[in-house]
C-alpha cells in the first residue's frame, strides 16, 4: 500500500479522522508502521489541541518533546517512502 492511497473526498476528513485512518490503515491493518508511531501521531495532535485551546500555555519541555516526536514520525514515513519509491535527491 502506498501512502498516496489516502485520498479523501473534499471536506470528508478532519485531523481527528485522518489520524484514526492512519492508525487503522497503516498501523493496525497493514502493519507498515509500529504502534508507537501511531501513538506518536495521536499524542502530537492532543498536545497541539491543548496548546491551541487550553487556558494555560504549553511548557518548553512539551514543545521540545513535540519536536523530537514529530521528527521521529517524519523519519519513519520518509524511510518507508524511500524504501518503496527509491531515493530522492535533495532540492538544490
């Protein structure tokens, strides 16, 4: 399964639905990514909602951890894409 198979119809998917579908399709069903990667995406979405809507501000530790988790998530996706689509050259 290619990650490009995520083709929602206009207005069909929210962030919450996208995260749930990612976990359902490529973590649980196809086992392309580990459960930890799926949990990472959920954690980042929850922290982003708290940062945007909670009456208190997000601490620097949470912000730093969010960056580390996001980098790990992106690295896993890039690794998968590289394995299935060949190496991509970096833009000049």
